[in-house]
C-alpha cells in the first residue's frame, strides 16, 4: 500500500545551495562573471587558432578543440545554476535533468579523451621529433579531434537511456548543484547495486585515463631532463607545461568529485568540490593557454584588434 501511494517523479529539486535562500544575488554576479569569462576566453582562443595560420599545427588545433568543448561544457550546467540562484523554485524537469547529465558528461568524456590525445601529441613531438611531422599529419589530427568528440558522446548514450527507463517514485531532492549520475540514481526506486556499478565504472575509466596521461608526461620529462642545454630544456618544457597544468587541474577536480567511492562529505564541502569541478577548473583553462603562451597571446591580440579596431591596448583588448 505504501508503494501504491508514491507518485511518479516529474521534476527534481536542487538542494546544493541551502544557505542561499536570501543571498542568491551575492553568488549570482561572481558566477555570471566567471561564466562570461570562460565563454569569451575560450571563444577567443578557438577563433584565434582558426584565423592565424602560424597556429595551424597539431598542438594548437587540439587546444582550439578543447576550448570549443569548454564553452559547451560550462553551458551545460552554469546557466541552470544562475537560474536557481535567483529563483524560488530550484527545479529541473526529468527530461531536462537527463539532457544535462548527458551533455555535461559527454563533453567531459570528450575532453578527457582529447587530453589523452594532447599528451600523446607532446610525447611524439618531444620523444620522436624527427618523425613528428610524418606521424601527426593534419588528417590524423582532424580524425583524432573528431573521434574524441564522437566517442565521448556515444559512450554515455546507453547509460543515459538506461537511467531514463528507471522508476523514480520517491523523494525528488537532488543533493547537488547540478544533475549528476550518482545523486540522481540514489533517487531511483531500484536496487542500490546500480549505484555501486556506476561508481566502479567511473573510477576505472578515470584511473586508466590518469595513468595513460601521467605515464606519457613522465616519459616526456625524462627525455627533457636529458637535453644538454638549459635553453633546450626550457623550450621543451614550455611546449608541454600548459598541458600538464590543465591535466593536473582537470583530473584533480575530477578525482575529488568521483573517486570518493562510499565516502560522504559534509554538504558545504560537497558543494565546494562541485563548484571547483564545474566552475573554477574551466575558469583557469583559458588563462593557462593564453597568458603562458606568447604565440597565443599575439594571436588573441591580433584577433581582438580586428574585432575592435578602435581599442589599442598593450594587453588583450576588451570590447565594451
């Protein structure tokens, strides 16, 4: 009789920001600034690489693809967070939740695969420089970029379809700031073993990805340290330093978010980790790829001057 009284869930309620009932605007504007910065910064990188022929090489093509994915990766979650901060009803429909999970994790998977590709690209460039142009052809780079995106979206599709068939008939409060797989699965009227399997699959995929990239960079560093000249070592480090920094930020936040297994965090810490994972990590990526790279800075400056010819600043111009 108790089960018969439960009705099917048609929408979910976010409870990740319980302390913001009266002060949502205090968080709205900083989050809006970060989101705008991420979108504009990554679009500048994307178009700067596409329009500057000097940057038409594998490394920058992969960076531009990564930046393009970052725009949509943040768009999958942050606009809804902004809406929830100024809305009394912090809800999302069942369909909207499934779509948010699909696009957020598909874009994240695509970025992970692309980071593997970028690590392999740097490995070939530094460890086998004489054959680099022969191996990393424009056609292969296009195939790797497209393959990363296609595989990232296809691998998650069966999982989302399966979740859409599960019965949701009990509580509808998601203890998170966006629709994530495990918090949503906890609300399903089904066996808890599904959650355990989900945790294991994600953990294995993340660990394998980290190992592949880490081993590539360990090999790269060992080769760089054997370069006799200090200038040669500095030049080699400069070509992979940005990639390594992004790798550490991206997978550091991913590990905190998804390699927790059965560990539970206080709600405030859980929200902080989610914000670092979905907001702060993407915020630093355009800074790393632009400010730490002279060629990229020049290309962005050239692009922004073309967009706003009246603005001539020594730094990157900003359109008013």
